[in-house]
C-alpha cells in the first residue's frame, strides 16, 4: 500500500502554529513511509475563503520545505458532492430538518436541564409530507442530516490505540446547510475516497467526528482510512492559542527572523519524546518520526524556546548552507567571516551588524585614550591570523600591566563599538591593521 496523507486547510485565515502541526505530522509520516502528501484546499465556505489566503498557505508550506505531491480545490468539485447528496437521499440516509438555530438551541438546553445528552431527537423524521410542505410554504428551508446507524463504531488509532464511539451518543451530523452549502464532513469524506487517502491524521479535537465519518465512508461503499489523532498545541501556560493566533502566524515568524528549520524543528518535536533540538533538514526530522513518540498530553509552544532554538540552529549552520543568502545581502566575507560571527547571532539579519563591524564605518568607544594609544603602538606588523590577537594582547598586558576585563574590554569597545560579540581572535584579522589602528585612535572607520 502506498501511503497517502493530506493536509486540508480552509483558506479563511493565515496558517499559524496551531494548524501547522497537522501539516507537519502528515508530511513527516508520508515522507517517512515513502508515500505521498496531498494539499487539499477546503474552500467550500465561499463567503470567507480568500485567494490571498490560499497563496499564503502555499507560500508558508514552501518556505518550511513541506512540498506536496498533488493538490485539489474543493470549490471545483461541487458537482461531485451534489451527486453524492442525491445518492444518500435515495438511500434514506440524508433527511431534511426544519428547526431553526434558536429552536435547536432551546432543545439542547431542555435536554441538558433534564440530565440528558444534547443529542438531536430526530423529530424531523416524524414529519409528514404535508407538514414539510407547510413548513416550506412558511419560507423555511431544510438543512440535511446524515442518519447514523445505532451501533458502536470502532477503530485502531495510531496515536490513541483502540477507540470506540456509541453512535447513539452523537447527533446525526448536518452535512448540508439551509442555503445548500456544505459543511466540512461530506466533502472531506468524498475527497478522501476519490484521492485514495490511506491515513487521516488530525488533532484529537476531531475524535468524536470520526465515529460519524466512518459511517459515511461505509454508506458510500468505501473502507475508512486509518486514523491518527495527535495532541494539540497550547501556550506555555497550558492555555489555548486562539486569542494570539495573529502573532503566531507562520508569516509572522518569517518576518521576525525565524529560520524555517527552527520552526519545523520546534513544531515537530514539542509534545513528543524526541529532544527539542535544531535539525538542519526536514529529512532529519522525518527519520526520527513515529506516532509512538507523540505524547497524549498537549504540546506546549513557547516563543522564547523557539527563539533560542533559532539561535542554536544558526550556530550549527555550515557556510555552504548560507553563502547564497549572505551574498544576496551584500556580504562577501566567505566562510571565515561566517564561522567567526555565527555563534553570536540570534537571527540571520544579525550578521549585518558584524559585517558592519568588520567593514566599517563604526563609531569606536574609547574608555581610556592613553591605554588605547599605547595598544595601537603595539599592533603587530605583517599578515594577521587568529594567533595575532593573543600575541598583541600579551604585549599590551606586559607594557600596561592591564589584565582580565581591564585589558580586553576597552580593546573590544574601541575595535567593534560593542560591549560583547564574537571572539576577537577571529574578528581582528577580518578588521585588519588599518581599521584597527584608526579605531584605537578614536576615528570612525
């Protein structure tokens, strides 16, 4: 069996860290199994779906390296859904209901007040043709519910193990609204059948839906796919993310300088037994993925933890992985420069600060002009390498008596204008004798 998974976002908003998780897990499993990954845009909500969101979703997935093998749009498939609706009506599995939203709400409240589960009572099945005609004459339009069989639905969940749901504990799901538009459930099942989806991998908030969906698969003469319901992402405080989704969009991470592989590494490993560490490739993450490593507890997302992971990733990134990006922003310092500064950057943009330090001009900070003048007179001649810093500071120490912070701090401020930064044994050869001499004299160069 060729494994085929799918990510099915609705283009009604930006992709964020919460709905990124099923995309990552579906992609990891497909790639781990040598299978295929489908992007299905669930754009049946014509009022809220926007093409800009479709493009944004694709841009985010591409940036993260989550390439897809094929794609489909639900908007283009309404004729297929319409045909299945007529088939289910003919089977007697889809029936019209005329209650308004407020009437259904009152029913639920009455049932709960009596200690009963708020399950739809199927009152619409008792309506005669004449009663239906009278309701429609009043201007009411029906919504359509799928009639569930009164049986236990069981499946083996790849995350949660053996699962079962009593269909009698569920309301018959609404598949078609009063205005004829589709809810998620029916188009999803139809597409999963047609595109031969083998595994439905989604958040655990969909567990209850699975009992009804399996019955719809059976009603359409299909075998249900294998299900896996993974844990959801919450904030570091354990609270939901819904109020902060704007600041947690994938595009906001990109705009704030997060690396794609840092976001992937974090989102793929939180809530699992894998160590949260930077991965330099999606293949590396895929190689470690198994459902058995996913926790049943919520995955806690911490922006500060992501920022630290981002810095660690950059510290471990080899020059060959970034040289084109460096040249694109006008940095041609080569591997020597990158290796000298990468341990002191938190985002890639930080390299600009250190390129400015190397090339100038900068405003040197002179704490003790006499000390800096003495140090300038002791600058070594000839070509400089990483040993030059040690030889120079030893001479300055011998001549001035300064040591420790009193020796190194004023030299760093004069040479770089910064109180902290990369090891000066690596920066000094890049700065060069001319600029070092001028800066020690207090000149901006």
